[in-house]
């Protein structure tokens, strides 16, 4: 079984490809949390986790999911993780190990297109296509490593230090306070539909953020078809990234 968490499609892309290459099944962690998936059949002796790194650590939903007693009890004899990132995964795999109560046998860092529009401009289409081409090659090799139940984890002191310094900012900055919809909003409701936290509700044709905190997966802001959702002021000048738009001439 492969469990994944994804906001703009990078980790879902990786999980679905690994599922095809390893003859396994993948399921969205958020769909389990939201109750839309009741039961899923996959390989019982192999458990994979595919997720993005946030502030050099785990998305909050992944951390809660991995530490749940039912997930711990259902782990296969072989456990691996593929961590998608723009640059560095830091010690996210060690955080996963603590949540699971056991070390992953295989930990892979997979560079994917940048998507955190809150802090910087996401990857454009041409750059994203090239990054995905290289990612495909690494996923092919990763699938072979999983099939042969290979073992690898990179050394950790510098990774731990980076996570120690950066991860506290995740708790600080994953506020919804600065989210808003500008005048381009059509009230289509896609933002509420794709939010893994169910933190958005459409009221009087406008999105309203219900929670003080969210995952900061940026699904709402990146997937809005009108680019109407903003976080503060800077995002209005930045592009958007959603993996399904790559190849469609959109940036």
C-alpha cells in the first residue's frame, strides 16, 4: 500500500507512478481523513509513504496519520518513503520514523517543481517539464529499488540541524489569516473541494476560511482557475503551479 499526501499534484504524480511500476495501490491520506475512502486493498508486506517536505519537515496531516495506532499496526515488513521537494528534504524521513515508531528501510528524495507561491514564484511550464523528466527517471530507479527491497538512508546531522531550525516556522506560518479571494473570484467552489483540511466553505458565492490553521499545501491558491485566491499581497504578482496544467501552455 502506498499512502500519499499532495496539494498541487507532485506527490500524487509520484505515488501513482510508483503504484503502476510496483503493481501496488495508492490512496490519498486526506481522503481517509475525510471519510471518502472506507477500505483499500494493496500490498500488505510493503508500505510506502509519498509526501512533500514542508519547512524541512512533515506536513501536519502526514505526521498525525503516520502516528495513528491503526497505521502503525498495518505497516508491512518493508517500509519506504519518497519525499518530494524543491531542494532539500532535511530530516523529514526521521520525523516520519518517529511518527511510525520504526525506521523506513528506504528513503528517497525526489526533486519536483516548486509550488510554494506563498514564499516565491513557482516553476514555470518549461522548467517544470524538465524537472518532471528527471523525476520520471528517478522514479523508475526507485521502483526497482522497492521491488528488490533495497535499503538506503542518507546521513543525518546537517539534515537534523536544518529541520531543527526550520520546522518551528511551519507551525507559526500555516495560518489562514492572510488568505482572501479577490474580485476575480467566480464562486466556483473548487478551492473548498480540493482543500484536504476542509477548511474552506463557500458563503454567498465567496470562499471563507473556517480554521485558523491549515496544511499550507497551497491547493486552493494554486488550483484556482481564475488565480483569484491570494495570501497577503505578494502572491498577486506570482505565477501558479498545478501539475495537470503542465503541457497545456499554462504557467
